[in-house]
C-alpha cells in the first residue's frame, strides 16, 4: 500500500534550520500580487525533497568510529543520488542529483550543487535538495543512493516499475570499498552503500508542489531511506579477566590421562606437563602435602607414593581455547531492490507503509520458501565448504577474536585480546516458518583451537604464546562416570551433560579391548559401545595411526585433529517472546538495515571436530540459551544476541 507524503515538524534544531533558510523567490505561475506566504500548495511546479538517512549508531557524535560498538563513517558515505518519479507505473523523470557525503578527517562533510541544506539529530542525517521544476501530477517516487549500474538501467526514463521486482545478484552492487587507516592498520572497508526507500514507493500528490522555490524549500517532502545490506559483528561480552574454575571452565577443558596400561607415568619429558605445585596428600588421615611431579608425600615420602590407580585421578592436563575466528555462512545470492513488506512478528498482521514499529518488521526475499532440502539452494545461497575458509589471512574474510591466556601461573584465567572488530555486511535472508532450517538460515561459524597449558612457563614479549603448546589430537567421549564431584576430571556441557577428553594413545588401547578391565574406572560405562559405533561409522579409521587420520564424528565418540573445533550460531531476528513461541515465524533470518551484534558470554561446551553441516533440519525445537536482548530503535535497528557455547 502507498501513503501520501505528509509534512512533519522536525526536531527543534531542524525546525530552526528550516526557518532560518533563505532562498531566491522564483515565481512559476502568474499569480498577480498575491503574497507568497498565502499561495496554497498545489498551485505550482516546484518540488524539494528531504531525505532521512539513518546513521550507523548514535555514537557517531563522538567522532570515534572504530570498535565493535561503534558505527563506521563508511556506512553513510554518498557519491550520488538518483530521484525517480513514476507516472502510471512508468518512469517519467530520472534525475541524478549532485549530493555527496565524504569523509573529512574524523568527521564527514555534505556538499553538492543540488544540496539545499542538511543537519543531524545524532540518529539520522537530514539532507534536503534545492527545489526543482516538474510537471505537476501524481507520482510514485523512488530514491536511490549510491546507485549501481544495474539499478540505473532499471530506472531510466520509460522503464516500468515492475523492473524493481526482479531480484538482483547480491554478490555485486551492495557497496563499494575504501581504504581506511585505523588502530588495526590499513585495510579495505565497505563503503558507499546502496540505499533505497525504507518501505515502498512514496506517493506524491499535487499538494507537494509549490509556486515558488522558497515555498517549496520551506515545505519539502520527506522520505526515509535504508541500506539494502544487513550488518553483523561479533565480540566477547565478558570481562578482560574472566576467571575459570573447574565448575565453570570458560574456554578451559580438562583431559584425563590414563596410566593404568603403562609402567611409568609419562611426566614432563614425554610431553604431558604436570604442575609442580603440591596438593593435600590423598591418603586418608595424612596431613602431608603430595608433590605431583616427584610423586612423594612430604610427611611419608616412601610410603605415600604413586601407586597406579590410587592417585590416577590427579593425572590431568588442561587445555584452553585460543585463536577464535568467525565467518558468515549461508549467504543469500539474491535480493529484491526494495524490501518486500510482509507479516510482522506474530505472523498475523502485515506491515503497512507508514508503520514505525520497526522492531517487529520482517521481510520477504526471493528465496522465502521452497528451497530447503532442494538442489536449487546451491544456486541461491553461498556456503562455507571447508574449515580452511575460517583461517584468517590473505583473501580470507574470516574475522579474528584472539582469546588467549595471559601472564599467569597455575591460575585458570581466560582473557581476550582485542581482535578484528570490523563488521561484515550481508544481504537480506528470510524464510517462512517451516523453512527455518540449517541449510537456508544465515549462521555464524566459529572456529577455535585448543592448546594445552605448560605449567611453570610464562609468556614473554618475544614469545607471547609460550605457556601454550599445540595439540596433535584427542578424542571426546560422551559417557562414563557422571558423578564426579565438581567435574574435576571430566567436563560438562551447557545442558549439564558431561564428557571426557581422552588421549588418542589411551583410546588406541581401548579400541582393541574386549572388556573394561584395563580401562580407566571413570570411563568404563559406555566406552566400548561408543567405540563400536565409531568403528561402524568410520570403518577405515586406524586408531594406531591416528596422527594421519582426519577428524571424525560419531554419536558418543569423536576424534579431533590439531585441537580444532567448530561451533555454529544461527542469527536470530525476533526473540521467542516477539515470535510468540519456539521455532515460530521470524525467529531466524537477517533483514536489511538491521545490525546483528553477537556477544559471546561463555565457552562451556566443546565444539564439533568437523565443520557443522548445513542440513535441512529445523534449527530450533527447544529453547536456546542465546536469545536476542535489548534493541536500539533510533537509527540502524540493533539486535543483540548473547551466545553461550
């Protein structure tokens, strides 16, 4: 539906601006000696336009544009504006206006021969054109900022409005790039974004045209514009010194070492580092301390010594998640020029032009239904196909977050260093309720690398990663003893299920066993069945040659290579409350001119050893731990999403 453009009063600052503006009176019609201020609208041919362009964030006023919490000045840059007036569905006027918004040191400037004036309220920029002469009539108006060649061709004089309903290729034309010099060095940043009407074409009536230039410029028609791209950022929501414990190992996991099958425990020289600190002697009634490296008690060093199973529970290794990177997956290849209005949150009321409750808006894109589980999805979506695509570097779009341990000894800290906070801009991607499935929903894939702690070592300026050592491989077993106090020797997921991390040398022995006699007492429940299923799923896997095997996943036993693990996070649009239920309409998807801020709170569960497949399976069947939180509706609509791995 269309809505008549009506005059509104701007904020006090804008109102003062309009009042203070002067222009040269240019009579168009022969109206005798009637005072200009008495001339009614609809009696002339002069028209002026005022565009509302949303700022990327209300922090723009600070003149600080770097960092994940701040918008980039590149998002508001303009080097051209096209005004298109349709009459009877056909382009009658097509004007390319000379208006620019360009960077100016840490600020921006607005210039151009078609510029009448401009101002900002911190949330939007208001840009008004000088008055121009048109034949008075009823028109439908389209404004295109930073038009690309494709939209220019579709809006030339004589083109039909139906050309706007043809989907365009999103791999080109949504934005261009500019070189930026910032805290993170010199890099290319998306800029000069394609922007168009925020809803539909805007209807102009004879009342929008005036007899004089001054009258028209004092009474402009207003239009809201929006970027055709959505914005995604990712950051760590915790504090710099988030302390981990055995109960809450944020990014820290424990590997259980089984020495039952070895004549001696492989201490430091064998690569399994054990801290030199002492613990209370585990022998009941003893008051001494037990040194876990010398394997002797201070009170009775020759009696209370390492005895195989007796102190095996203290033989563990700690591993921490490092080098976290993220990448957008399932990216739409097609989009409509103008956002197609559809049902709001709840799925019962359709958005009408002029509605302002933006937090409840959704959209209908060209791939709205009928693609999940079909071969056609390959022609309509781009996918991350290999884990190497998440390795930052030349020609990679993966972003770094750099979680690392920092300057500690025997303390369980998991701190984060500042990483790559540059946003990613992607096309709109929405779907009907029954297609909220993994193969068509836009998601973020995270990759982390587990490294083991080396006790007694500290980082140095020369070698900042000295406390950490790479891991060749390990197994994860979902089973075993789940009744260990404080999960000191096993790990727990965010859903309170538990798992053990095991050395491949130990699993090699277990894989050839027919009984649990020589298997660690904590692992005996379910381990042989898990191995049997793993062998069935991966019949060619060689446990004795695990260093040359690829990562492999089974129901209760999985093999990880080089410490690499993956998480998938589908991007959520409406909260469960807004969508009125789990898995309801609009829970997932990305809509243009929305900013999806993913905030990692905790890393508790271990990730997958392989890149999660984009299967035609429903994403949400139970309540997720991560739900969108407080929104900001002032400019670009910000949707915060908390993440607990």
